[in-house]
């Protein structure tokens, strides 16, 4: 390992591993990256110890890519450590960016999650009703576990983040673009989200109606025969495209599935879900409150539809977010 | 210039000062970093208060001001004017409502004080982010275009042209006058309709400010108050309108006869014809779809017959583009077509069986109608009994048209003015024929009907026997029968005599009639619907043009600059049509004053083209049709003339691309954050 190559760290917090997979999906491109950089931490692929990172000088790592949301003491500890050691922190993927799928856990409580996972799940056999605690003594030996927080947080609610690579997971071309920009020193303004400045609709090739049609009800994609040439919203299928940053290459749209919003909101919008709700409201037809309620009732799981990737980043959790920052 | 804020606190006599210690608030606010000065006054809105306000600002370098006083609904404009007087931008003034929202809503002085302080501080934060908005003015056209030359269009044009304003009337048919020209006597006071219309058309003719284009179609119409553009297709008349004197030599000579739509198929007309005697312009027109010469045949009869050499077959359709500042839409309505409903026997043989719509029947009463004004059956005999079935189509249309009862009673009265043995009976549920004149009309019909005796000859008994048992003839019907359910009244017909079946108080009856008149409801005309679509006007449930506010602004459409006159808004009698016509003309006149510019609202929305992805949601939600997609640039453009600053698109825009001036996210966030966390 040569010292003149920039040091790079990859880390995962509360995530599914899909972001790691996205890095591996670079295929041969990964070799180019690996050749150009000196990887100092990548728990999923290489055997480094936290102590190796702690031993580095502050600011020694050129860039750290952190995926996953923050929920445990360990994740917070490493995130803070990387912030200290790295010149640049890139929030990698939806979970680090806006909270992602793990962020939906903010709609329930820590206690309920433990109850479901450790006591009530059909496959759990736990007669002593043991649930995780941070410290316990077994046969005179102290054993510890990282603390499980009451809420899921985005990375930037905990540490200062330089760039965001959105997506669940980020598209390989976005990753290459970001890494290349960093390696070549062509850095966008701090805080930039790597992607389009416009919503997905900008590049969507489906035909838009002259005037959007109003719907008496909404459908899930499998409930109707979705016309692959026509705007999903026109067909009554909720598509998050209008409120979601473009730049992903519209893989879902091309696969005849609506956008679920993983690239997050656009610059200047504070709450993707709220924006989606007002956008979708414009598609609802009804002369009375009852008719409108009927149409709204056909939207199953509104929180999961409108806030699938963004509960912790939303206005709804702004207060909690402020508390953790303090 | 300083960025600091000048703060004025109003005591509003004791309205505010009794609960909020203004001296203490003043002392506290003076410590704020952003505050240049705090001045308090007993009654800032009073004359001496305004002088105090202006004096404090006149020679100061303060540009941003907070007034903590009453609701902005009360005095925002007062202090905005004061800002203008001292040469400051009025949009750099923000009011904090410390009266209605503080002292008037609590008896706790501490709470009132805390809230007054929070709201004033929030206003200070907000006004720091205000932009100096510019009040724009645009030139505007003062001409008025009236679309539809019926009585409503004619009357609005006459009034609108009164002060020398240029007015153009566009009419689809070859003549002005509209539906009223088809009547002989107009309800409710049975005045001679042609005598009312002709002098009005003459006034149009004499008026140099009114330009009339008949026989035309509107291809495109778009714009906003002060600036509309209308593309008109003038259909070739094949007659030189300046040369034609309206004699009927060409008509006599023309060998082609076709069914007359003006008479609803009850008479024929020639391929070259006038719409009705005394039409305006008094000029013949060739129906090129049936004329032998224009359909490839050999004929020159009209050309040879015309003494004025007015026939001109070299004419082609012409396009003219008109510009105007206001549009008066008076395109009228249509009658419901009872063909759709089998219960009335209004089939292909309806005329043979003497079953008419009331529009058709009206032509029978007209002196220039198919029977020369005699109400007679198809066989030429006078009818003995005419049954008027009201509310035809009401259930299908979903509303009461409001004007048909009166017209039908009028026709009934006109029908009895001929043969002494003719009686009428109206089958009704609700009667919409009110007011003094309407009541008098009902009384006249009733009285006249009482003088008639019912002839019970063999004709009736034959029909009666066919009605089955349990059905009895009413020998002396009143002129009006209130039935249980008007939608269940049915008509059957047999050998020239019809039976009307109905029920009263749960019992079934039937009577014979040798003429049946179906009083059909009013529905939007196709022309009106198409124009409403082009202008994106709001519609009522029934599809008529909707008033901007049905009570307060009944002659304004949803688009500023487009006014509504007559039945385009739904069924209207003649006087109602004329009232709305005058209201429309008044609205247009007051908005478009020659030489005066049109000042635009400053607080409007705009779309950032860097962020907009043309998802079209703003277009969908905008109630003023101000948002449109620029297809070349693939972005939304919000027309600042049409935008009323309601903010609907701002809330809807999922990309955060639309911003409302003076209500930006940053301004609102600063204000709210200060109240919540300050």
C-alpha cells in the first residue's frame, strides 16, 4: 500500500447491504477504483480493525463513504470517528441520506420493536423474555452491546456531511461519477446531492396527459394492466417521480414500475412526503369530502408510500433530529 | 441604507395598551440586534398617527419597517400607502397583529405580552428577508368582443359601445337576433318579440363603433384581461354583403330546397336564403353544402336573378385575428332533445302525430313561421286541446332550467288566441313562473282557458277507450294539472290523437290531446362548451359557464376579462338575459379605461426553470389558468397577469420549483421559527 494514494473508507450503519452490493456492482470498474485508492476500512469485504482507523492521523482519510442510517451507539461512534479522520464524508445511499427503509421504524417505538423481535415473533423461543441491554454480567464477566437508540437518524443529523449520493442503492454510474469527481478534485459545492437538479419527470419518456386526469381511486401496479407508455399517475398508480430527484436513469420506470422516491427530495424542498401528498391530492376527484375520503382510502399505507425513504429527514421528526445534534 | 428594522408599536388607545405594556415591549425590542428604533403611538392609523409614522421615516435610512398593531386586513394598506408617501417600498413593511391575535383573545396580560413580543419579533425576522417587489403595469386593449349575437350579445354590445368604445360582435349564424327572433310574443307580458328586437338591430346598424361579423366560427381564443386574441374564420357567404339589398330574387330563383334548421325541420328553405325576414345584416347567404354551383353542379340561377350583381362565388373562407381587452360570452344554450326518452313518443313520426318540442311550437305561433302564425295541426285543422308536458329532461339534466315554465305558459296563451275552441292543459310539478309579471301571465292563461268548453266528440272517446279501465277523462280540465311525478308522465299516440297519461294523488288518469308540446329543459350549447374549453372557464355541474361568484359576481366568469351574458350561464328569460348583458358590459367598461394602464398584482408565483420538470401539477391545480407548460423549454411558465397569488401551485409543486413572491419558504420559515424557538 502506497502512501501517496488517497485513503478511502467504506462503512455501513443501519443498512441492508444493498449499498455494498452497489459498490461490488461496479464490476471491472471496482478494480480501477481499488487501484487508484488505498482502502483503509471496508468491514463487508476487507479485514480491518477499528483500531487501525483510530491509529490514523486526523484528516488522513481522503474520503469516507458511509451508508446506512444511525440507530446504535456503535454506528454513531464510528461515524464520529470517520468524521474526525476523513477530509470528506459522503452519505452513501438513501439510509445515510434521508433515513431510508430503516427510518420507517420511527413510526413505532423501540419498545415495540424489541417486543416484536425478541418476544412475539412466531419463530422466537425466549421463555426468559430476554431483550438486549447494553451491559450484563455472565459468569462474572461483563458483556456489552452497543445501545439501541429510540429513533433512527440520518447521517447528517449526527455529523457534518460533505456530499450525498442518493438512491436505494445509488446507481453505479452515480458512484463512478462521484468517485471520479473526488479523485480529480472536481468537487461540487459542499452539501451537494449528486444527481439531477430536476425531478424524475424531467427525463421520463412516458407520455404526459395534456391535463392530468382526476382519479376516483388509486391502484397498486399489479391491480391494473399498466400501459408502459403512459404516465403512472395518469393511470391512477402512485408514482413518486414528481417529488423525487432525477439522475437515477429511471430503471424502475423502464421496468414498468412506478418511482418509489429513493433519490429523495429536490433542493429547497424540506419534506418529500408532504410534497407528494399535495401533489397526489391534485389528482383526486370528488365533489364532497366523502368522495375525496373514499379516494384517499384506496391509498394503502400512506406513510410507506409517501415517506418510504425519508421519515427521519422529514419535518415530522425535525425536533428529534435537533435534539440528537445538540 | 441600513438593514436594520424600524419598529412601530400602536397602543390602539387601550385596545392593545390595556393588556400589553407597550413601554416595556419597546424597551425589550430596542435591545434586539436587528432593530434600529422602536417608536410607539396612541393610535397609529389616525391622521396624526400616520403623520408620526411618515415623519419618523421621511429622512431616515431605514428601509424595513414592522408595524405591531391590528390585523393587516384593517390597516396594511394604510401603512403601505404611508411607505409609498415617504418613498419607501411598501413590500418592506410587515404587520404584527398584536390586537386581534393577542389582546382580544385573552384576559391574561402576561400571555398577551408574551405573544405580542413573539409575533413582533417574528415580523422583524421576516421583514429582513422581504424583497423590494415592483408594481408592474401593462398596456391593455380597450376594445370589447362580444361572442354570440342573440339578445344578450346585442344589448351588451350596445351598452359597451356607448362611450365610443369599439365593439365587435361575432355570430355563428348569418344573422344577429338569436332565439328571440323565433318568437311572436314574448312571455311574460306577451310583447311582440320582433318589435322589440328590430329597433335594437337598427341601432347596431347605425352605430359606427360596432363591427358585426356574422356567419363565422372561432378557431382560437386565448388571453387575459386587457389582452385577448381571437382567431375568427369568416365563412364565405358567396354574396357581396355591401351590394345585397335583401330582396328575395335569388331565393325565388334557387332550385334547391332543403329542410330549415331555423324552423326545426318544419319548413323548407332554399340553398340561397335569408335566415328570417328582417334579419341583420339583411343579406342573403349561400349554403355551400347544398348549393348546386358549389357542389359541382351546373346552376347559375341566383347569379342571373340578382338585380344588384351581388352574388360572388369567388369568395373563400377568410381568417381574421381580433385583439381586445375583454370578452363578453353570450353564446346561449340549447334545448334538451327528447328523442332520447321513449316515453314521449318523440320519434321520427312525432311531427306527423302533432307532437312538438316547445321550440318547434313557438315557430307555429310566429308570423314568419312555417304556418304563417296559425297554430294548426299538420292536417291544417285547428287543435281542440293542446297538452303541454313540462320538465322534459329535467331528471336527465339534473336541474330545473328555470325559464321554460314561463315560456310555455306564454306559448299556451298564444295558442289560444287563434281558434275559439282550442284549450290548453299544462302538466307540471313545480311552477317556476313567479314575480308580478309571471303571476299575471298565469292568471291570463287561466282566465282564457275558462272561456273554452271541452268538446267531447267521438275523437276523444276513441282514445279514451284505448287507455284501459280505471282511467277517466277529466271533462273540464283546469289549465294546469299538478301531477304526482312529472318524470312519469307519458305520451302515446294513435291515428293523430295522442293520450297523455299521468297520476294525481296516487290515481292514474289519461286525457286525449290532438297536439302535445314537450317543454324541454335547457342545456349548454356545443358552441359555448367549446369556447369554455378553449378559455379554460370553470363550469357549473350542468356544464354551463360558471359565475366567478354566483351571488356577488354573477356576470364575471372564472377568468378575469371574460364576462357572461344570457343563457350561456343557464336558462334565462329575455329580461334576465338583458340584465346580465348590461352587467357584463358594465364590468368590461369599468375595467378597461382608455389611456389607463392595467396594474398587475405584485404578489404572484413564479416557477424556477432550473428546478421545474414540467410535471404539470401546477397547470392542474391553478384556478386561474395562469400556469401553462412551455413545450419547447419543457418547463412551467406562470403568467403574471393571470396569477392571483393564491399559492395553490406553490403548495402543490412537488419539486419546490414554484415560489410565491412575498410568501417564500425562507420568509415563512423565519417567521414561524422565531415564534416557535425564539
